[in-house]
C-alpha cells in the first residue's frame, strides 16, 4: 500500500529550498504519571544535544515522574522567498528521527488536504501511524504516533511526534492553541495535531471575511447600491477605477477563503472518520479484556474517552464551518452586487459622456454651418468686386497711353504701351508656376500618406500609440466598457445561434 504514496513523493509541489539554520524550536507535552496533569514545555534545540533530546521520553522520579506524550518541532517557512529556513540536513534528521520519511515526502506532493498513511513498524514492539495535513503555502503538518503492540510489554503510553512547517504568525497561533486547557485523553489521541490546524484555518476564515466586510461597507457607501440605513455617502465619480479594482481584489480573496473553507471541511470530515474508526477498534479491545484484568497505562478506556471528546470538538468546528460557508457565500453575493453596480455606474457615466459629446458635436456643426455661410457671403462679395478691382488695378499701371486720349471724343479706345506685353509676359508664367508648385505640394502630401499607410512598422507604431496609451481615466474606462460590450454581444450572438440551431 505504500507504493502509491512513495511514487507521489516524487512530485514536489512546495517548490521550497532550504536555509542555513541548524537550530529549531520544539514544544513538548509531559504528563505526570501520578496526577495525570499535562504540562507544556518549549525549548530551542541545538545540533549539539539533539541526539539526547530525541531519546528523552521520561523525566523525574517517584511523585514527579513524567512521561512524554507529545513532541512538536516547528520549522520556519518563508513564503516570500519560498524556503524552509532550517537546513536540509536538519530537516531530514528530524524527519528520520520521527519516522516521517514517507509522510513528509507525500506532504510535499500535496497542496491541500489530510491523509492517513499506511501503518509502519517501529522496531520490534511498536507500530507507527502517520498522518499529514497540508494547506500550502501557509501551513503543513506531518506527525506519527508510536503505539505498543498488544502482544508486547513495555511502556504502553503512546508517543506522538509532529513537524509543523509554518510562518511565524501561524506558529504563534498554533502554540497558543496547544497551550489551551485540553483533556489529557485528548492530548494522547493520535489525531490531536490536526485540531490546532483546524482551529487556525477557522480563525483565519473569520478574520479574512471580517476584513472583507469592512472594505465592502466602504464600497457600498460610495456606490449607494444597498438598503442599509447607516451607510450614506456622496456617490463615487472619479474613483470608479479604484473601486472596481478593489472589489475585484475582494472577489479573488473571497475565492481563496472558499478554498480554505473547503479544505477545513475536508479536514474535519477526515478527523471524524479517523476518530470513528479508532473508537471502534478501542471498543473491540475493551470487549476483549477480561473483567478481572487490572487497569493499565494502555487500557482502551482513556482512548475511548479521548475519541469521544475529540469527536465532540470536531462536531462544534463543523457547525461553525457550515456557518462560515453561509457567511462567505452571502459576502460573495454582496461583492458581486457591487461589481455589477460599478459596471452600471460606469455605463451611465459613459452614456452621459456620449450625450455631452453629441451636444458638443451638434454645437460644432452649427458653428461650422454659420462659418460656412459667412465664407459664402464673403466669396460672393469678393466675386462681385474682383473684376472691377482687377480692371482698376490694370488701368492704374503705365500699360496704357492715357495722355493721348481725347476726352472730348466719343471714342472709348485706349492704346496700350509696349509695357502691356511685358506685364502679361511676366504675369502668365508666374501664375502657371504658382499653380504648378501647389499641385506638386498636393502630390507630395499624397505620396507621404501612402508611404505611411503601406509601411507596416509605422502603422503598428501608430496603432500601439493610439490603443495602448489612454489619455485619461475616462478613456481607459471607456475602453473597458467597449470590451465588455463586445463580450456581451458575442455571448448573446452565441446564445441566439444555439437557440436557432435547436
């Protein structure tokens, strides 16, 4: 049965390296053999005394005699740099010392979930039950419980040893949960290390949803799309882009919260299943014991109590998780309402901008019409005076012999001077040259436009400059709206085509 887990161990989904630290923090739970009181001890383990620390399972004598029931090692994770801060040598030593090689390898191939691995032998008189819980990259835990075999004698009290791969904030929360007041029977249960992880995930869900609600209230006040009497503020205008980005980020965070909630649901179901199977085995062992047999450390009565208590704790967490899912779904719907509201507001503002643009265009057309009428009037007046002005200017030159005109004669004839021919000899070529230069200028402009149009690089640069560089926030929002309109029209066209086909 180990083959599937061993082969899956070749997949490394964590993508983490190792640091250089060789020391690490450990938390131990010791139970007094006489009073049954459990005490929590934290210590820092150095490479010098690590072998003696691993072998230490009992302490004190007589009334102060204590037995180790739970040992946890905290390996620090840096999510930003994607590394385990302890060295690879240190990590592998702890993994091998706790008998967690298979569980650790499988955990590195798992992104989220909880698994019970096949039973393994530990020496000649004990078995190891291994488990792993993952919600990467935030937290991962692997642990095993050493249990004495029924046909062997010795210390019958089980020992649970676990490794937690966590960040500093998660480590503090988990340590706080471990230091809470739990029954000794709960501490000794093999599935107990999963309980702090379930507590942590549930608390993080509540914290995240609470923060999202606070942000959502601010958005609802700005959009006005709500029925809450206590949230009124002036409508959002210039900050639509910022609000839209904020609500989109909130939606993505809620999706991550739903993933975490689903992981918590699977973890709690896994704990209930394992506890049910363990309780059935302990009940069978209890029935096999003879009534005259004295109670011992490995009596199944304490294990049965531990399973019952843990099942009750898990049931409470399951009820809370169901309510968290309802609350998250409700918050997600509120976020979707605000996303739709922002889209509607942007559409309304876009329509207002288009209306203002239409009015401006109408005004421009009206003023252009007035300018055109004025130009026509000016052209008519110019045409009326132009012939007379030309003749008057021509007669004012020395091209005619006005001195030889008999004013008393009825004849209107005037003799031209030789300079009259000079006037036309200069004027006609200059006029032709002026028109020639004008047509050459028009031809050059047409050639330049054709060159730019047929040049692929220039055309791409013009498109990039026009499409990728919005000149204002309104232009950027307008492009977003245009893209959404196209997508909506495509969806409607596809739906219509599908309906027509059927």
